[in-house]
């Protein structure tokens, strides 16, 4: 599907459902512009900040100093847990309780919003920590990871994982990444995922400790999700091209037709998505957090209002698919 058409579908689905997307960087002009645009199409944006009121009656506002009872309760619980773990001073606890990022994520946890977009003014690590502390992982998931949706100029769409979070995943983490990325692809693209676990080896053509990790991850995914079409270890050409897949991995359920690519580590995945974006002209949507109980997504601090607008739409679609994202473990 062409990049523009995919983006239109996300925006339309989020708008049709009148979803509430909270923007943690509400005092930033880019977030305010994105909020106005979201409100114009029917999404219900909520800005968090002390000076976050947009010039639109359809844009909500949460002041982190007075977030309301339900959100305050969620924030208080998190602050109490962190104070017990980290021996926070009263001043540190007070600052944490009025932190716009924490309040925004707590709005999702308390049911005041359907999803959260953050990071225009905060490092990615802070967004990830807030998501884990407040939202937590979804049942059946033990890893917070990420993926990119890669929309190619020729209409093909792929998912790459994990491009932003886990540097050197072990077999369990790699299995989590594969399952979560397959779910992200299914939810956002609407096509059945076909998962390739990538390596520099195809079906025993090389032997190395890193190849063993990939093989073990494949075995773990097959036990947990026997419904998924997955195979590995596969080299990228064997995963993508039918002729190479037939030659190198005959009879494989994924070789030559994969649309979800799981890289053995963050370095490989991050390099690959940037190469695909810059040399192949793909549109890269992400990084999208996955494995969380509710949708929280991160932004680059160099993002534009357009980026916030698009990621908000994706977050809305993820919110619609929370039930679908729940793992379907098998025996």
C-alpha cells in the first residue's frame, strides 16, 4: 500500500473512533499545532502542560499541577513505588508528581485517554521509563521493544524490529520482539504477518553463537504462537526474494515472502531501517513502542508537527487493537 494511503487509513480509523490521544509535550508549539490538526479531523487530542491551551474548543487540556482525581491517584501510586525503591526526597517526589510526562501516561492508565504520544521535549529513555512504571507490560510480554513500519515507494509495506530499544536481545527477548512486531504489523497494515528471523546464516549455512540465539528464538515463538508463519535463521535475500528463498530454504513457511523482519540486534535493525529509508526512499513510521499494556509512543526531539500528527494517528489505531494485541499463546 502506498505510504500516503496507509497514513490516510490510520487517520481515518482514529477519527472515526473519536479516540482521545494525550500529548505530553503540550507546552510545545509543535504539539499544539498537531493537536489542532487532529481536532479538525475528529480525533480528540489532550495537551498536557502549564501553558498548553490551544486555540480550539475541541482540544483538551490537563494542567500537571492539577490533573484531576483519577490521574492524581495513578501518579501518586507510581511516585510512592519509586520513592520506596529509590529513596526519593520530598522535593523529588513533589517534582515527580507534577511531571507532565508522568501525568500524560497516567491519563492513559486511569482511562482518561486512549493513548499517549511523548518525547518532543524529552529523551526516549525517559518516555520508556514512564511507560514501564505507569502502564507496564501487556500480559504474556516480558520485553518493551519497538518496530518501524516501512512503506515502500512501490506499495509494499514491511515491519522491522527492534530498531530502537533492546541492544543485544537474548533468545527470550528476540522471541518477544518477533511476536510484538507481528502484532504491530497486523494491527497497522491489516495483512497477515509472515515473520523472518534474520541472520548472516540461512538454515545452517554458518555456525556461530549469535545464530544459535536466533534459532532458539524461532523455537520459542513456535511454541508460544503456533499460528504465526515464522522461520529462521534466514539471510535477508532468502527472506525477501522468492527465487533465493526457494533455493536456500525450500519448504520454508516464510522464506521469499516475509513482510516482518526481525534483526538479531539493535545495531543491525537501526542501520537497516535507515538504509531502507535513505536509499530505497521508504517512509519510516516509528519507532513504535510495543509490548505495553496500553499504547504509548515516543518522538524524536527533532520531530515536526506532522510527525506528532502521524504518530498520534498510529497510536489511535493501536488503541483500537489493544484486545487484538493480547497474546494468543499456544500449547
